[in-house]
C-alpha cells in the first residue's frame, strides 16, 4: 500500500475528532446565544439560534444538549404540532439517559404550550405529571411552587359563570404552594435564603393573588384586599428589571380595581385602574397592555365618560393588532365595548357595526375547557400519579419492554388506524355535505336579510329627503342652515346609493339580476361619466387625465352596470389619491371587448389588501370611510357582463384597476334581456345627451298588466295565480305584510287580497295602500269567508274597490278584474285626449289628485329645462324611478320618460296655438335640444309637423 494513503488512514480519526470538537463548541455557542436573546426579550433571535442548536445536537447525537435546548425551541415555535413533536422526541431521550432535570423542563414546556395555545385539559395532564415528578425528586422548590401556580391557573380558566365547585381544589393547591414557598425560605445559609426570597416571592405573589380571588368570589372583600396587599408586598422583593414583576403587579392592581368597583368605591377603583395601566406599560407584553386599556375604557364608559373610553379603546385596538396569540374573547370584548361607547356617543351606525363584529366573534368562540372533565382528570391523576411516576423512575426496563411490545403490534395498529381513517374520512365527507347545505341556507338567509333591511331603509330615507328638499327650496333659511341641510341631503342620497348596492348584490347572489343589454355608444357614456369628475379632481388639485377616443360604433352593453362600474372605480381612485396626485382613465374597444383602466397615484395596496380588496365590507383600514361594498359590486357586475377585473399596485406609487368585458350580443344568449331603445339618432346610436329619453324605462318587464295576489293559503294562492298568469304578469305574497312590501316595490295594476291573514290582514293592507301616495290608485278586490254585510261594509269603507265572498265563481272574479283594469284604461285614454294636465279629471283618489298636482307643479318648474330627466323627476316627486314609472303608467298609460315628453309636446302645442314664437324656438322652449328630434316626436303624436299644426290653428 502506498505510504501516503497509509498515513492518511492513520490521521483521519484524529481529524474527525477535532472536527467534532469544533462542532460541539459551535453547538454550545448557539445554545448560549439563544438563552442570551431570550433574557434580552428578543424571541425571534432566540428561536433562530435554538432551532440551529437543536438540529446540530441531533446531527452530533448530543442527547443532553438536545433535551437542554428543546424547551426554549418549543416555546417560540409558531407551529403548535411541530413544537409538540420536538418535546415528544426529546422526552424519550431524557427518559433513556435519565436526564430528570431536563424531563422536568419538558413537562413544564409542554404544559405551557397547551395552556397558552389551546387552553384545553392537556395542559393540566402535563402539569400534574410534573407535580408528581417534582414531589418524588424534590430538587427544585421554585419550579414546584410555579407548577402549583400553573395548576391553579388551569383550574381558574376552566371555570364557568358562577361556578365555585373548583374552589376546594384551588384552595388545596394554593395552600400547598404557599407551604413550598415557606419551606424554601427556611432552607440553608443566609445567601441561599436571599436567593430563595428573591425567586420564591414570584410564585408567592401569584398564590396570594389567587387566594384573594377566591375571597372575592365568596363575597369577602376585606379578606380579598388583605391578600391582594400581601401579593403586592411579595412583588417588592423582586428586582424591578424583572419584567414579569410589572406584569404581576398590573394583574394585582386590576383585581383591586375590580373589587373596589364592585363595592361602588369609584375613586379607589379609578386609582388602581390607572396604576394597572402605568405598570403594564413598563412591560413589553402587548396583549396585556391591550387588555388593560380596554378594561379601563369599559370603566370610563360605565361612568359616563365615553370620549375618554374611546381613546383607550383605540389604543387597545392598535396594540391588539401587534400582539401574539390573540384569542377571540379579546376581539369580542373590544367590539362589545366599542358598541356601547359609540351608542353613548350617539354614533348608532358605528355602534351597529361594532355590535355585528362582536356577534361574529361570539359565534366563533367555543368552550375551551370543560370544567367537569378537568375535575375528573385531576381526581384521576391525584390517585394514580404517584404510582405512575415512581414506576417511571424505577423501571426504565419496563418502558423498553413496553416499546418492544408496541413494535410487535405495529401491524395490527396500522390496520386499525387504516380502518379508523376510512371511517373518519367517510364521516368527514358526510359532515361536509351537511355543512355545505347549512352554509347555503345561511347565505340565503343573509341575502334575504340584506334585501329586507334595504327595502325598510327606503321609506325613512324618502321621509328624510322630502322635508329637506322643501326646506332647501325656501329662500328664508340662513346660509348656515342651507349648508347643514345640503350635507344632510348628500348623506341621505349616499345612503340610498348604499341601499341600492346592497339590493344589487342580493339579486346577484340569488341569481335574479339579469343584464339589460341595449345597443349604443359605450365609449361616449364612459367619457361623459368621466368628465363629471373633473370638478372633484380640481378641488384636490389632482391631475386628471381622460384617454377615451371618440367613436360612433354601436355595441351591446348594460347601461346601468357600466355606470356603476365607472362611477365606483373613479370615485375610489379620487378618494384615495392625495392632493397634487394623478388619476387617469383609459377606455377603448378591441375584438368585441371593452377595455377600461383606471390608475391613481398614492399609498398603494399591500399584498394582503390586494387579496381582499374585492371582499364585501372589507376596508384597508378602519379610518377609511365607506361601506366596503362598492368594489365587491363592481367585481360581480363585471363577471355578470362576461368579463374580468384585475388590480395591480406598487406600494407608495400607484394602483391600477384593469377591466375587460364582452360587448358582443351573441355571448350573452339567454343570460340577459335585450332592450330595444326607441331613442336613436339616424346612425342608430342612442342620444345620451337627449335627457328627455335617456331614462327610457328598463323597468318594463312585460306589457301585460301586473297583478298582485295576497293569500296565506298556498293552494288557493296557486289556484288564483294559474287563473290569471296567461293574461297578467302575476306576483304573489303569503301575508299582508309581504303584500304591502310587494305592492310598494312593484306598484301592480290590481291587487286581490284575502282578509283573514297572519301578521297583517286584508283590511290593514287596504288601509295602508290606499293611504300611501304611491299605491292609492291601485284597485283592490278583497276575498273573505265572512258572508255578513257588515264585513262587506267594513271592507268597502277601508277603500277596497270590490268585495267577493268565498267560495266564489272564478269567472266572475276574472270579469271583475278585467272591468276594473278597463276602467283605468278609460282614465288613461282621457288623459291622452286632454291638452292640459287636469288632476281632478284623471285622479282616482284624493291622494292621486294631490300626486298629480305635485307632478304638475314640478313640471311647471322644470319642464323647459333640457337637462330635466326621469332621475330628477323621481327625486323631486319623492319616489323611486320604478314606483314613479308604475304610478304614471297606471294613471296615464305612459312611462315616466314618455310622460315628460308628452307634457313637453302638449306645452309645445299650446305655444304653437297661442304664441308668436317660431317653430324651432318652440322646441327649445319646451326642453327639446334637437329641432329634428322635436319635429319627429311631434309628428308621431299629432300626425302632422309643428308647422302644419301652427297653420291649422
């Protein structure tokens, strides 16, 4: 053999030995660094070096060092299961090598993990194991006392409301713990006594505090105060640099504050709450700081100082966001106090929002400890623990044999586990199916809730808006009042818009919302909407750029959806752009798709915000105004329009929303309604600038008369529906309350209602609808099983138009419906023949006459304005567009836009007969901004041109 290879073989073991020694030294350095960083309060760095050390110890098979560092590693491991695995692996090594001191640390660390992370009974199991081990070995009085504290904490946290059954067990452990402290203080030399006094006063303070708590629960305030003060005195022995000392003091101050508050000693309670806050702020425990702030906030709020309470609450919320291991109870408590504070401050909207958040957190909270199980576990371990742990210490051989037995049973265990896993997966699959059904039902309930509450908001909002409008029209109010009412008006309009958005989302969720496609110039529409934001941009000194080419190309799109998408994106961009920033919008058509991009400078979005920006009710931070539903609605509308939306953001630079949607009619098939517009220019493109026809109703679903059937009997309701559905557009309601809501929402041509119904009977329904301006004109036929004349009198007196007794002849009912609707048609015909609107001639009730007089007044004031349109008309009347449309359709046979045009043409006819204005001047005088369009409309109505009509006159 070559000599050099022989020498290499000889020196290799020496080289490996030297290398191992270097690695071992490095390992010890890593462990020491981890401890140093822990002492300095730097958990991230401590965890980093603990993990390196642990892995290196495993690699070098240094068992003693591995079990030495594992407690520190598991404490900071974010993944609970991984931390438990570290401890399990090291536990077997500690038992194998008889490292009992390390085993004590492992049991303590495992109990702490369960206690702080899951709060379940497993924490008690491992603390009791440690209690047995320490009792046998008797080698660490401080750890034994602290472990008693841990057992007491688990018992304390497992209690339920008004539960005192755990007091005997708790008292026993307090007594044992204090005995350990006293025994430790008597041990050995003076230096050792000082050492023990320095450290044992930590558990002593905690034990006295818990003892005080027991006295509080037993309504013994003086004894409680005495023990709280003993606890405080024991904290005085501990070095003020020890952060746990300040934390303990803060808890004791909190106990005293709560006690004095319950004893109605407000000044003393306030003093200790403030001491608690001062003390906890000296620590780095963000969670405890947050808890102390919301507790003192609750005290201020309960004592008529909600403003100061709100300051502490906001501080608590900010601290909570940076704290570790936040439990749902804390989030719930903060929101519960927020709700009360905002209510006391009169901010009911925020109070409601906070209350909803609190409710959500409350539903998520599950019982973390079962008191009865904890009590049984402790009893079980009290009787078995000594025998088990002593056997553990004496019989390492038995443990090894048991491990061998376990290995022999691996095959059987694997089979059993496979079977159990199969059963588990089966039941999990079945439970998921049930859960999905429940979630679907919950979504439906949520959707119905938003729909119903949105409808409920409309009436009060109208009642708010109408008086404000009247006040703003008065010249006598001061500028200050006018400004205040203007703000109120703007906010009521904002609320109406939010209600509309909620309804849109609800319809999308239920699959009821269909696009209403019409052919037109979509780029012209987006350009007009974009131009309307110029003033807002100028107010914030924002550079606002619009890049939309002029095009005459007609495409198919839903005008309402495009408006909502454009307005939401541009208003959001301007809202979140700082002063002197830039906003740009660009739109173009390519390959039968519309591309629309909005870009703004500003703070931008974080990756987390980008992932959640389209979630409903999501806001980037709580200070932002808005409901958080605008972008969610945009996404749903884009998807409905066969498109997609993307958002890109560079933090502190810019945010870009990019949309592309289909504008090809063939892509939609049966998923949308095709609306043929009557308002087209010669080249077939809708004249959006012609405001008299811009609102040509998308509300017309059918030319058939609309019939509302209100009947609580399902069979009879279905029978009536079948009888009329061929010749009428039928909607139904199962009781009077729903019937009134349906009538107000849809404004039917006629109502058939039973009298005897739950929640609201037919009499009340008739009275409500006949006294409402929106529905007073609707004929109502009442059905009843009561044949008495008095019942018929009562029905007619409430305003019913007819009365039929059950059982009734179906043909007779159909005939009565036809005649009532025919009589309304006669009134509509009469209107069409009148040159001037005469409310008394076409009104059906006094409320109708008042309504028409109001319409007449509004038209006299606004008719000659070319910009006057259906939206302004409905707002002035105080009705929604659909309600106004149905009301006018019932009284005059015309839609709202047709009615405006009809009145303009009738006014033009009067001017042509009685004035010297030239023909083109007449058109402009009555609100037509296009002479050729005026001539066309006039000829359609009067079968001659304006010039011919003037000559005939």
